[in-house]
C-alpha cells in the first residue's frame, strides 16, 4: 500500500496503438498505455491499456481499496485492459474512473458501449467492485487532501481554491492535435514535485507552446514519442509526436527527466534503443519507457 509520503511512478504499459507480444519487444515491453502513480497515499492510474492487466494482478494482494483511474481518451488501445482489470471483480474495491466526454457522448455512455454485447460478455453493473464514472474537462482542478479519501473537483478556476501544502493537486490540458476529439494530459503536483503525463499529442516543429507551458520545469515528464524523425514526415497529422520535437520541447521547458512513451508498435527493441540513444545525445535525461521501471520524485 502506498505511503502518504510517497510520490512514485511505475510504467505498466508503454506501447501505442496495439499490443506487441514477442521476443523482439521483451526489453521495453509490449503492453499499451498504463502508468501507476502513488502519491500522498493515493493510487492513481493513467490510462487502461493492456498494461492495466498486470497492474490489476499485482493489486490483488494490495491493501489499497480505492483506485483512481484517469483516461487520456477512449481510443481502444487506452481502454483495452479495463474488462480484465482484476480489482473490478473484487468485492470491497472502489474504482473511480475520470476522463473526457467525446463530442456529445458522455464518458459513462462510451464505457457502457465498451462493456456491452456484442463487444463484451458483461456490463459495468456486473462488476463486484463499486465503479463510478466522472466526466472532467480541461478547466477542472482536482484536489486530493492528504487527510481524506475525498476527491475535490473544482469546476470553475475563478473559484477560490483552498489547498494545503500537503494536498496533491491535478490539472488538465487538452491536446487538440489527436484525431478525433483530442486527448487529455494530466499534471500532478505534490510537496514541490511535479509529474506530467502527456500522450497522444502531435508536437509540431518548434514545439507546442501550450504543452510547453503545461509541463514547464516538471520533475518527470512521460511524453508521447511515437515516431522517429525519419518516419514522422510521412505521418504528419496522425496525432503523435516525433523524437526531435519532443526532446527539444523538454529542453525548452526545463524538464528534469523525460520518458519517451506511446512507443511505436512497429519499432522493436533495437529500434527503441536507437531512439533512446539519439534522445540522450540531445538531452541526457532522456529514457525510453520500459515496463516495470519506477521513478521516485
């Protein structure tokens, strides 16, 4: 169980688009997007790709009864693991799901479609755990008080926000460059440290100023890096970033450590290692995401 003084990040899935099993993907892993954050005694998870499945198995023995799951968006590679997440089937667990609506469709309705025939053999209502689904938007601020399990959602930033120095605070940025409907990036700040999760965004030449402002001086940045610089020109408009642009932006934003994420499923371990080395040559505090790697803030 997470200690209230912890601020720890663990990668459970770092691939984009679809899972990649096999020996050629053993070093960096083949599961799709899923990142666990333990902060101030809370268990927060970003995205529900197939990496959520091994995370769920690990949580069967964990005493944590409440899990806060934040979705960047609801493309299939980011929700594939949800039906197979073990805590869903454990009585006494509580899973609070947060994420964006898509156009005029509520997040709850999107997930109800995913958990319905003929796509699935069961409904959300069949789960043993208590599940809540909460739509959030890019202007919301979420506060996680240290002395409470409550999640406070401040819907209007003009409201006065009471924040203790021991509270964890989350803010949201919407990336409009990812088709169709964009995706959410998330930032958590706790006791002077900051973690940013930025995936499924396209970082054009010269950088995205809004993303740069959002991640500025963060201690740890997990950022989409789906394409090499050589492959990117043929995939402009696909809604994913390239190595050179990502690393340059991390430098400009004075990020302390950069993790390359949403790795291209067509890139094997050798190709990802090559990207990692090139990234390090520009910005030494660059690493490619590896399943099982942990970072302490």
